[in-house]
C-alpha cells in the first residue's frame, strides 16, 4: 500500500535518508486533454542506497529525490537481472529476458546478436499510439547495422551503442541517429543538454513525447567531472580500464553530476509548463558495483544476492499520482512497459505477451499491494532465485538457501530446514517457471567477480557452466 512520508519517518528511517516529503497532491481527479509525456531515466550500475533518499550518508541527490517527493518511492524494486543488457532487454520488451536469445548474454559482449527489429517494444507501442520516441544515452542491445534504436521503435537516437565509453574521450561510439558525432564535453552533461533541448523543442499542442534517458553514469571508467577526471581519461585514452583507479569520492562526484542533470531536466519541464502532465521515472539497470552502497543488503552487480538486484525506483506524475508516498510493492524492470502503456491509455499488443505487472493503479492509490512471485536466473556461478512474499529461494552453484529478505535483508539466516514447506514451494515454482524460458547456452557470455577483481571475493571462482540448466 502507499504510505505518506512523515517528517519523523524521514528523519528516523535510514533507508529514507534526508528527503523531506510533501503532502498528497490531491490531483488524482484531474482530467487531461492529452496523453502524458514520459521521461524514463535509467542509471547504469547505481546501487540501492546510492541516493540520499535511500540512505546514502554522503552522496546528495536532491533532484532525483524530488521525483520521489513529488510521487512515489518504491522500496522493494528489483531489476530482472544483475547485469545491464539483460535488464535493458526486459525494459524494452516487458518480458523476462530469457524469452530471447539476446537475454542469455550476461551482458552482451562481442557476439553478433541483438534485439530483433521485428520484436515489439515499449517505444514501438508508444510510437503506434502517437508518441515521438527518442533514446538519449546507452543502447547496448546489438551492433549496427543489424540492430539499433532506430530499428526498435525509436524515432531519434543520441548516444552510444556499446556497453561503456569514456566520459571525455567518446571515441567512435557517439551517434546522432546513425551519423557519427564529434563533440567535446563530459558525457553526462551532453546527455542532459540533449534532453533539455528535446523538452524545449516539444510542442505541447502536438505529439506527446517519450524520452528514454539512459545515462552511462555511474558505470566505469572512473572519471569525475573536472580536471582530475580529464587527466584520468587522458591516462587511458586508448583503453577503457575497469579495475584500476577510482575512489568513493570520484563515484560520489559522478552520481551527483547525474543528479544535477536530472535537476535541469525537471526545471526544463517546469519552464515549458508541461511538468504537471509528464511522467518521470528514475531507476537503475542492476545493483551497484565496487564503489556503490548496496546497504542494507549484501552482494553486488552480477550476483543474485539482494545487493545485485535491488534498485532505487522513483516515479512522479503530478496530475495523477499523489505525492510524498512510498510503496512496498515488489516490482521488476519489465513492469514499466504495462505501467506506462496504461498511463498512455494504450493497449498492449494482443500478440505480445508481457511478463510485467502494471503498477499504475497502486501508484494512483486505487489498489493496494499485489502479491506475486518473481524469478531470476544467472549463468555465472549457476545462480537461481525466486521471491514469494517475504521469502526468497537462492541457489549459488550447488548451495541452496531460503531467506526472509524482509527480516533478514543481509541474507544470513538460511531457513530451508526450519521452513521446509516454504522452501519446497518456492523452489518448485522456480523450476516450473524455468521450463518456459530458453535454456542457458554454452556459448553465451557471463561473468562473476573473483578474488582477482575484488579482495573481499578472495577464494571465489567464476563458474560459467550449469549442468542440465537445473
């Protein structure tokens, strides 16, 4: 259910951080003459507690926090995968990524595979409904010319096609539509500039717009805005280095610069007088990486522990969604497709089966929290997981667990012998679900962190084979 955030709760709850929420907007009954504009902002590798409103002690994110203040902050939001391209597949299709060969890549690397142009997507459905659709930022769903944003429902594209790029040296992977771009500047700022430009040029009397703003921040390389970041970029100009350099303070600067650009986007909506009827979503593609704060969970990106898949998610729509709320609804990345289509009063293609749940009725206060069971699979270290109610089944290699992730978010107390009936039930649900997914492929890319990457993983080995897909 939706809960009003009180001042006392804000100050006392570490997970709430320092946000001072406002009261309900009282605008749920507003009648609108136009479909809402939609801005979907996706951060890259941002951990659950990397925002001040989710409890980070030093990172300040007032603009992103304001999205939650003006709407709803989701406290039990999950990514459908602990790595990026698999999550982007689910956001685009509204389906578990394992329904497509692309989704077996964890993440997509050098293989000639991608999102099929024939695949129904969120932007293609919104485009059919009259929206002008734009991707600003990261694609990472297949290489040109076989695949690309313009082949998958977007009218316009401004960004990069691969998995990562330098914040300063954009190399040969910076594009506007299908034309190469040579433009200096900190990449987070360039994406913010283009989004503000899109808003300023929008015609409030014509087509509504859907803008996917997929920041590369705070993904490596560790290049903060400013002179030190420029020096770091120059040091490795011809090679993106993931595992050297970087500090918690550099990470803070990268996140706060993204927040600054989100603030500019929100201000542009206000200046254009379209903030009231614009949906703004902010979320992350997976759990945090090495400098991230995944408190109160354990685990990182590439792991099905909570820290690898729990993410911050915030949404506002001033005309329709009451402000200053939090929700305990369990959500997955693919929920955004049916949610945003319902907000746009657009039906899902009857030939396209979505695995997502529209949370719009809950966000508007028309319905309460819905019980559901959600599932994960990750080839690296043969990981499996399912959450049913407060309980989570987890398998890593041959080790199997049952956790109450509400009472035990660190996933320390294994309850499988104490609650065998619950363990058997959720484990069986996972097995039945997995029968409907594509089997894992011996050729697909996957990875996991080991002691060679992180000192706190010493002794860990990256195992990438799974006997019989069980």
